[in-house]
C-alpha cells in the first residue's frame, strides 16, 4: 500500500489504522530520512495502542528504547540512530518478548532487525516538500 499523507492529521489517522492491524509479536521497521515522519507515525501508533491521544511519547533517540504497556500488550519503541555497533542491538532486548509489538526507527543499523521485520513502513517527503509519501509492506 502506498499513499500520500497530506498533513499531521493524516499521519495520525494512518497510525490508528496501523495500530488496529498490529498484533503481539509484530516488529515494525520505520524507514526514511531525517524529518520524514518516522517518530510522528510511531507516536500515533503508540497513542492509538494505548488508547490515550495525549500520552507523552518522547523520541527514543537518546534512551534508544522506550517501553509502553497497552491493551495489546507491551510495546517497545526503539531508535537505533545512535547505536555504536550493530552487535549492541542484542543488549536492547527488542526481540526478547515474543508478545511485544516493536517499532524500530533507523533499523538499517542492525540488519538482523530488518530481517526480522513483519511490517516495513517507508516514509519520504515527495517533490515539492508537501506532506509525506508512505509505503506499508507486510
């Protein structure tokens, strides 16, 4: 599926749609350049899973992993941008809980995470710079 997200409201709506489709054990890779909307989409997914549109969802850039408890079970939101070595991903425990839904930004820094993905979401800013183009593959 490929579509254009015209604004933040469309990104949030996609996050709700994806949250409804995700199931325990899904590992979602969020791909895209800086500013493409990976964290905004992850926030929308987490808020929808938690049933709380006002939930504070900080970027995991410095913590590397942020955990959440939701009605669908545990959710881990990871950002591997600052990962020093691909082997460090094992220490993060992203695949330790088979019931967790895992959202990973900058997964290309850990090829085994990309290989384990059940959903890949690619975001980019289209020519002209308005909105975001998103492709979702299962």
